[in-house]
């Protein structure tokens, strides 16, 4: 249904005929960690996330899964290879 509390005119999964069904009866504003994200919508009541109604809960376990302003660091682990076993594997093929 269309939101009639905070994000007026936008589709909302929590909106029903009785009103907003989300915890606290409305979406929560963003926190400091969300400021540079490109999923922020600025409304009269404040800045809100397009994806999550409570952005603070998404940052509890590290970083937000949809944060566009953070980079994930990929750590490459080098595994020690036994040259004798590697040569035997190569000969089998």
C-alpha cells in the first residue's frame, strides 16, 4: 500500500488499512553511518533509507548489507603447495 505516515506517496510493505505496521508505527531516520549512502531519501520529516525502515538495526552486526558507500575488503590467502603432489596431479591429466 501507499505510505501515509513518513514517506507519503511511496509504496510500503508495512502499510495497511489500520496504518503503519512497523515497530513504532513509522520508519526510523538514518544514523551517522548512513550519511554518504546513495539509498537515502530526503523528506520533510528527515532523511530515510529507501530499503530498510530501521537502518540502525542493519549496522548492529558490522556493516549494512546494501551500503553503497563502504567497500568490502577481499583478503587473498595463499596456500602452500607441495611440489611433489602438484607434479603428480599434473601427470594424471
